C-alpha cells in the first residue's frame, strides 16, 4: 500500500516524556492507525531527510467521557510511533519546542 507521507504521519507528540526521549535520539509521532512500521519509517525519512534505525509502535485506546453531563461518549483510539534515528541525526521540530 503506497500512501503519502503526510497521511501516515499525523503530528509530532511534544510532551515532557517525548522531550526526554530526544536525548536518546528517539522521537514520538501520532500516526495513522492502519500504518505499519515500514510505512512509518519511509514517511519519516521522506519528510525529514534522516535515516531511521528502528520504529516501535503502540495503540492507545480512547477514554470514556461524558458529553453534556448526560450522554456517554469516547475519545478516539490512536496510534503512536517511537522513531529511533541513527547516531548524529536529529529532527529540528523537536529542538525548537
């Protein structure tokens, strides 16, 4: 399945935990829930011109919420990718955050 890099990678996740991971050359992105590790690696390499060493993924289940204090609802399920780059490379978007 050939998809555009911008449909595979939704956005970078910038949190305290993800910023600590940048010291170990790991970057965290929210990705399409149907994307596999190979697609994610190719998309990151295409978007940021870096070499990907490893990709770890995990699915985050949505939480139960209430809408208008009565109606039960749920936040959307999502998928995160922890991308490890080769030594000496970095992604600039995380360094400015």
